[in-house]
């Protein structure tokens, strides 16, 4: 037991200097990191857990990958054995569950996630909770908490890609959205994990602006120029930072995802990019784009650690078009984050 703890400490300490470095560093990953999409990360004790979109290799929904040092990953189960029956009834076209977001408040872990069909906004965000992330703990059990909120064809937003941020008072807020009019936010009741009854406002955070000579929308799909999704908000020093993914995911080697960022002194906005342009007017400072090895980085999630922050995201293998987990330390310079995309690894 002592040797295991010592090895864990050594692994963490070996990474700590990279976490603390101002220059971002892409971590070299090994093990079961391939085919990870829309990763969300948490740490409990000495172990890190990454949750990912869709069907797990063992057949369940939301594969869970575990590591005790951020670099070597292994599959360690899934959240649901199958799509909950109420989602099958409410959304018969749903084939897999999307975009898990793991957070901890009110004494338990909250996993918000989305259900939908590709290219439509008849979508919903749901919630599962657990007392622990450790599958060896006797209290480990995912509880289906049901629907959080949904969008209909008559709405100008799409209720997918949820993310929880706790403001400086510990109040949870849920950001979400994809295409249509962009990224939205609702205040959450910490006791229930559902939208707060005393604040029913739908806050607008970010959107795209239609360019001149924009290509028309493809039949049955939103226009490509509307592509903004995958919000993730963190509080760093005096600002809240809104990370989003611009452009197109899920197209293999044709994926054009890229990660953008803006910041605000209030959790509800307005979020402004480094050039002073509001994200509600199409603004956003580019944080990361693809390289020759990995294309379309996006679907980002951030873990804030005492030794330094890390970002997890997916990118597509430039040869196979398959997604894989990526992890970068975050360098904060001049009040803005910087991350790196690696040039090694593969996803078959």
C-alpha cells in the first residue's frame, strides 16, 4: 500500500512542474485515450476521471476513463447500462447520449448530459448524481434525476452541451447551447440541481454573426455559420472565462472545430474577447486550432488544480479521422489562458 501511494505521489509530482509552468504543455498520453469525444474531467482523491460522449466500448452510455497521473488512462466502466426509458419515449430519434459534464456541489457529484438527434433543436438536458466517483466504494451508484430543461422546434436555442460553473458565492449556473442563437445560461437550485424557481431568466452569453455571402443552410440543418457550442466557464482571479467551440465537429478529417474564449466580471456576462469584441456580437479570441497531426480541437473541459489548471478536449486523428483525448496544461499570461496541442499519439 505504501509503495502504491509513493508511486502515485511521484507521478503527481512529476506532472506538477508542468502544471505550474506559464508556457502550456501538451501531455503525452498512453493507454485507453483513443475514441474519446467531449471529455469532462474531475478528480477525487488521487484519481482522475474522464467522462465522454456516447456508447462505451463495453456497450453502456458514457464511458469512464481513469488515471492516477493524468497521462496513462484505462477504461473503468460507464454511467448507464442503456439510455433511460423516459428519454427513449421523449426523444425516439436519440441513439446515444452526449456531452457529459461532471461537477461537485451540495455534497454529491452531478453529471449533466444531453439527448437529441443530430442537427435538430428538439433536445434536452438531464442529470445523474452519485455520492462518489470511486467504483470500489459501496455507495457508488448513479441515480437518474430526470429532465433539467429542454428546447423545442419553436425555440431559438438548442438545449445540449451543458456545463456547471459555481460563482464566487458557490451558486451553480448552467450554461448550454449549440448553433441557433448560441450559448445560454440558467441559474440552478443547488438543492435540486434543476433550474431555480426564483430566477427564470434565460441569459444569452455568446452567438455567431452571419458573414457576408454566407452559404445557405443544408436541408434540415442549421446554417454552418451559426456554429458555436460546447460552453465551459471557469472563474480565474477576477474574471469568469467562457470557452466555446466554433465551427464544425464530428466530421473526421473534415472537422474544423476550434476553441475560442472571452471573459467577464459577472458570470452572466457580458463576455468580451481580448480585442474588446463582445461574444454576443460574434467575438471570441482563438485559443486553439488544429495542426498537422490533430484536427478540430474542441469539446473542452477544465480542471482547476492547486498546482495549475489543465484543459481536456478532443481532436481528430489527421490520418484516421477518429477522435481522441487531449490534455494540455494552461498558461495564464496577461489575464488570458494559453493551451497547447500535441503532435504525438494516434486514434485508430
